[in-house]
C-alpha cells in the first residue's frame, strides 16, 4: 500500500510484479521478463538525459548522419548507446537492430531474443521540449547463425512490443500479447501500473496527418482528407478535429487513450520510398499495441503485421487507430 502526494492510497503494481503475474498466468518466459526489465532500465537512463536537457549540454545536433541520411541529434546518439550497452549485457538477447545502426549487432550467442528499437522517436521535437519516445520490438531468435534474415520476420512473430513516452509524465506502455499495460514513472523512479487493457473506440472524429504534404498525396488520401474537412455537411456527416505532434509515440498514446486515426502515407515524391516510417522498429511494434487494444493498422493494402519484411530499415505507409476509420480509409485505397 502506498500513499501518493495527494493523500490517496492504493496497492501499487510495479512493472516486475506485473511481468511475474504474467509468468504465472500466461506462461510468459522468465527470460522475456528479464529482457523487458532491461529495456525499462535503459529507458530510465534515457529519461534522466531527456529531463536534464540543456543542463547537461545534451540538446542540439551531433553533426553526424544515420544510415537513412537523417541528421542525428546528440540525444539520438546517447539513447542508442544506452540501449546497446544495457541490452548487450542481457544473456537472453542474441542481437539488436536500431534506427541509428546500419547493420544488426550480435550480442550473446545463446540468447533467445532479438530486440529492435528506435532509441528516440520524434527527433525533431527534442530541442523544443515536446514529447518524444523510445519504441521497441522483441522477436524470437531463429535457430542458427545470426544474420540480417534472422530479423526479417513479420510483425505477427513479435513476442512483445512497446514504447516509453517522455512527456509531461514518463509512461511505459507494453504488450506481451495479453492486452496492453501502461505504467507511469513514480516518485521513486519505478514504473507503476496505472492502466490495463485500454480499448480503442471503433469510431472516431479525430485524425492525425502532416497536412503540409497534402500536394504530394495520392488521390485516395486527397479524397479522404477532403471528406473529413467537409465536416457535418460532407459525406461523413460529422465534424472532425485534427492533431499532429510529429512524434509517433505521442500520437499512438493519444489513440490508445481516446481513439483516433493516424496516418503517414506514401506520397508521390519518391516512388522508391513507401512512406517515411520504418516497418521493423516503428510500424510493427506500434501495430501490435494497437491490435492488442482492439484497433487496426494497415499500409492501405494489407495488415501491417502481415507484411513480409525485406530489410532492417524498410519504410512503410502507415494507417492506424480506430478500427472503422482505418477500414474506411483502407477500403478507399483498394477501390481506386
Ligand atoms: P524519427 O524516427 O526520425 O524521429 O522520424 C519519425 C517521426 C515520427 O515520430 C513522426 O510521426 C514523424 O516522424 C513526423 O514526421 P514529420 O516531421 O514529417 O511531420
Ligand atoms: Mg522514429
């Protein structure tokens, strides 16, 4: 029993208690618990760096680029190194893949899991104190020598996924494929269960898209957004609200809490780039969470979790959130 600052008392369930309950009730392997605890430990360190910001001279550019040709911020580089250092010492982890690393990293030969991550998603928000996050995906390691192909499993193969949102509160959200659990970092620097099994409303009146790309969108997306903007007098018969944080972790968190649709579509600028977001460590882990909360995620053609990957850093169009809205937008693409 704990008493919080405002005097209310409750029995607190910490991350490790939650995972141990799942070991008992759902035969969750204890070494998967170890991996999840390690990720949470790494994220505590990242959280400290994020919170200190300018006090630790940690804002701004690292003056380097990653494999995707994107500028790296100092915090991108630091968060990546913290995750690599922490997970390399975890015996259950056989290999790592990161947005910031060109190739996979081999860690412990006898490990049973592969961990893929975006160390600090929403990089453009780092220097302006807007929500950012760490996204992770855990896959089983196939038998045999570790190679890139070992990582190229569909999202359905994930055994767990989640994110840590560094926002007004620091929140860890995860799934071990028995619903979704949300933990808030408490005053003792422990992740404490604060919400279990959120269910995304099937209908919504809130959408998220970067409107500045409108002129590049393909015809179905143009039509869809025009319908939403027409509001009550249009074909959809209701007024829609719009949000764009430019931080996928914050957008997915909002959708898990109150529903909505988020999309980062493929557009007509570069046909070789099917969208901006990366399948293996952004779209797949988020799609698993969304599906575990009764939402849906597609690339406008098929369920994201069924896409057979062909590269560690492959990009994908993303539509996710409230099921009826995702189905509506997906159907619009298929009927064209
Ligand atoms: P990042 O991994 O380099 O931070 O890029 C991913 C982010 C997502 O969090 C967000 O949805 C999107 O990029 C925002 O893109 P834009 O700046 O084009 O709005
Ligand atoms: Mg990212």
